[in-house]
C-alpha cells in the first residue's frame, strides 16, 4: 500500500491506475477506522480495481474547536486496517496542504438539505463537508466514491453536489454498521465512558420504539418523536439535540408520515454528539426493548 500526502502525488497515482485500465474507488474518512469504515472499503474493493482511502480530520467542518481537538487520532492502526483490507493507496494530507494561507474557496449546498437537522446545531458543517469532498475528489479523481448511510444528511448533500456540479463521480451509499447491541458505530463512540456507552443505547432503542409504533399504525410525527424523546429523557446525562421526521423525497419535515420517511436524531451523551436515524417501516434495529 502506498501513502501520499499531497494532492499532486495521489492524482499522479490515480492517473497511472487509469492508464492501466483500472477503475478507482474512493472512501473519504477522518480516521479512527472501525467496522463501518471497513464496510465501505469492502464495498469499494468489491466494485473497483483499486481503492483509495483518505484520512483527514477536516477543520472546516468542525463548528466546535474542542470537538476538533478531541477527535481521535489512530493513524498507525488505520494504516494497518487499510493494508489488511487491500487498499492500494491512502491519502493523508496535512492541514496546511489542504488549506494553505490565503485559502478562500468554499462549496455551499443550499436549501432543504442544509436548513435542518445537523445543519442547525452545526452552522457551516455541511459547507465544510462539501468543500473538503470537492477538494478530495479533485485530488483523487475517483470513478466511484463510497459514503455511509449513518451520516444520511451528509450522503444526500454530497449526492446533490455531485449531481449539481456535474462531478462525474458515482456515489454509493452503504448501510449503517452497528454494534451487536444496536449502537451505530462511530469514531466518537471511543470517547464514551462505560456508563455513557450504556446510556447511548437509548438512541437506537428510542428509534426502534418509534419504528414499532409506526408499524402498529402511528402516523403522527410528533407522537413518534415523543416516543424517542421520552426514551432519551429518562437517562440523566443524555441531552436531545434534535429529533425530526423528514421525507426522503424532498427532505422536508412532515406532520403526518405518508411514504418514505426517516426519523432522525442527534443527542449528547457524556458531551459526545451522536447521530442516528431509522427508516420508518424499514428493518428493525438490533436493540433490546426489555
Ligand atoms: P468519518 O470518518 O466519520 O468521517 O466517516 C467516514 C465515512 O464512513 C462516512 O461516509 C460515514 O458515513 C461512514 N461511516 C461512519 N460510521 C459508519 C457506520 N457505522 N456504518 C457505515 N458507514 C459509516
């Protein structure tokens, strides 16, 4: 496996692969890799001849400097995981190579996709995401890029951007990988105490409780949100940031659940911000409701 730290180097590598008739898959990450990331890498390896993984904790998508500073750094482990998974090249740029002095260009996806959910509590977050993904695409020049459904709003923002800006990259959105007890895998889970880890289960459990109410015929969004909120609020130290039902078609808030909708939520546990969502009427989450 090769490791590159400048856009010019990784671009030259991709060019060589393409010259040899190979397709290039790309998995952008912020490191501290877990099985969720591994699933994206596996999907990329299955579809493409060569795979690039980027590991870059992107400062422009952090609205909170402490969150940025506390973000786990496990580069040696990450490189081992990438090698074992069959990755051809990792791209690990330095911050000042990505955003040198005088940097002044940003990509903004506007409208329904970025006026709710995570966008409200994290102003500028999706602008940072759209900007860094554009820069990474320009450096790596992949045929196909792989994102996790766990960050649903992010995956939709990127799909919109790729389509609107004719980027010519195929976007794949892969299913959320969960711990056996239902907690969605996240690099942030490492920051939870043992007690916090237990409390964090309230998030998938509350989502699944709402999903069961939906299956039993409940269509009132507020009632479904209340079921989730009640499950979170019984735990001290769990603070709900948002819970909303949005349609997947227009990404609009709905009062009454009709067709394809998700219940999405963010909560702070031990001051660690966790997000999750469930497709109402979709497969059950592997949580215990006892
Ligand atoms: P991150 O390193 O958190 O920026 O995530 C990099 C990519 O991995 C993003 O496309 C995420 O949506 C995806 N990802 C993170 N956690 C999971 C998970 N539990 N299951 C599937 N994909 C995930």
